[in-house]
C-alpha cells in the first residue's frame, strides 16, 4: 500500500512538470502619441464592428452586408476557423484516457501433434471461446507534452479567428474604397456633364456670332474641339466606373454581368475620426493579434518537441469476461478477467532527429517573433501615413475650393469680354479648360479624402468597441491561468 501511494505521488509530481518556455508576449517600442493629428472631436471613435455605418450611406451599408454574407473568400476563412476549432478539440482529447470495447467469439481446433497431445492415445481437442472486455489506455503527461499541445492548438484557434477578422476587415475596406472611388467618378461625370452643357451653349453662341460676321471660323472650331474633347473624357470615365462596379460585384458574391449601381455624386467631406493612442493599436488590429497568437503557438511547440526527447509513461488496463460457453460468459464469479499494467518508453538513438526538431521549433519561434515585431512597425506606419494624408488633403481641399471658385469667375469674365468683342475666343477656351481642371481636381480630392478615411479605419483595425479582440492580456502573461 505504501509503495502504491509513493508511486502515485511520484506520478503526480511528474504530471506537474511542463517542458519548454512559458510564453510571454514580446514588448515592442510604442510611441506615446501619433505624430500627425486631425481636426476631430476627441470623443469621436469607431464604435461598431460594422464601421461603415459612420458614413451614413445606406447603399454602402447594403453592399457591405452582402459582402459579409456572400463573399467566398470570407466563407473560406470561416471554414479555416472551424478547422482550427476542431484541431483544438482533438488536442484536448489526448488529456483523457482512451476507452474501448472488445468482443470475440470463435471455435478452435488443436493439432494432433501439438505438445500437449504427445501422450499415447491423446486426441486433438476443439473448444469454443467467448470473451467481452473493456480496455483503457492512458499516457501520463509527465513532461507537459499534451498540455503544451493543447496550448498550441488553442493559440492556433485564436490566430485563425483573428485571421478571419483580418480578412473581413480587408474585404469590407476594399469594398468601401471601390465604392467611394466609383462615387468620385460619378462626381466627375456630373462635372463633365454640366461642363458639356455649358460648352454647347458656348458653341451655339460662337456659331451665332460667326453667322453674323462677329466671329471667325477658328472660334467655332475651337469651341467644337473643346466640346468633343470633354464628351470623349466623359465616355472614358464610364470605363473606370464599370471596372469598379465589377470589382464590387465580385466582393459581394454577385455576377458582374447582372450587377449595377445607380449613379450618385459624391460630395461633402468624410466624418472626422479620433485615432486614439498608439498603445491601443496593439489590441485593435486583428492582424497583430493573429501574429501574436501564432507566436504563442510556436512557443508552445518548443515544449512539445522538448518533451518528445523524454521518456513516456503509459498506463493500460482491461476488464471483462471469457468463457467456453456463451450461456455462462457473464458469470462474474467464474469468468471475470482483468489486467493492469504500466510501461515506460524512452528514445535512445534517433540520429539527432528529435534534437533537430527542437532546434526547428526554436527557429520557427524566432521567425514568428520577427514577423510580429515587423507587423507592429507596419501598423504604426500605416496609421501615420493615413493621418498625414487626411491632414494634408483637408488643407488641399480648402485651397482647391478657392482655386475652383476663382476659375469660375475668370470664365465668366472671359465670356463677357468675348461677347463684347474685347477678347478672342482662345481666352474663353483657356479659361473654360482651367475651370474644368479645377472642378475635376476638387471632386477628386473629395474622393481621396473618403478613401483615406477608409484606409485609416483599416489601419486602426476597424471597429473595435464591440468586437472580440483575441489578445487576452491575462492569457498572454499566464497561459496556465
């Protein structure tokens, strides 16, 4: 009894050992604040997982919902997440005994010349054999191999979930960029359409003056050339618009040949955003979470490979019944059987294979650590780039608005002077061209501001207030808690 208790205590003490390093999330240099700032309300943050609602555009919201529901890349990511969840379940199953049921029935005949039949007159015998049993096998997790495997599988599952969020954010932000780019083209088409109307009026005026001997044929040709040039540009914009429509159709899981978006001009300015603090970025971006969880899994795999170099201890047991008569098979007093055992297996020689597996696991961890640190640096760079872009685009929009207004006034003056015979029509053409260029530039800046706002949201990790972030600080700092 004492020996059994001592053996039990020894096994329990071994079960408390865990090979490999305990994971700690690496620290990364983090600035106190972003260098670029925006003119935004400090309380204005992205408060929804469905971040696109801040644009208050029902058409965009409808397309985003279709993307989440029908996008095939997103469905594939969901399937990968389901796979990772099942792998985690498989890993946990090894911490429990394996129990099986067995049953056999048969009739056996002995050879005449077998050892037990050498006596004179002995005859070969035949008999029935029936048995039913339950077996149990259990490997004692003496060095924490199973626990590290569970830890790695759980981290991989969390990495897969974070990867799903990364793909979701990437697809929805790509759709929003395409959408606002399309709306910017609609705004340019509107400007060109209004310009074409004005140029037709100018052509009618020039033609009338030519018929009355007040203008030359050159003036008519110049007016007609400018009109046809802008008509051609209006048609060319339709090519780009259709390309964006096709891209949106694919993102929303629809056939491009049956998909269209009603033209609506883009105007105004995007909602201002508060980027928060740089330290928040580490928890908000799902791609950082994915890299960090992958790093945690690689750390646990070091322990798994180290444990493979140590002896494995297993317990086996079986209990059941055996009889030559099926009618008395389950007679507990006469036909019960049992077996208990334990075993130990240790690797002695494998030509350095197990040691190499440990080295490979450690190198894989270092690779994941470098990828994590690089991802953090890229994340900070992404946010700074978009903050700077939005800051400069806001200033550019103010100057461009003033320039556009000045160009309109200059065109009006040039037309009045032409009607009064003071200026040639060449000056009118020049001013109309300058006005058109400035008006197109103005709407392009509006589109660029919307696109940069979407890119900033993506750089910040999308909507985080209601989302599940997979960087659990307690789990990172103490994976065994």
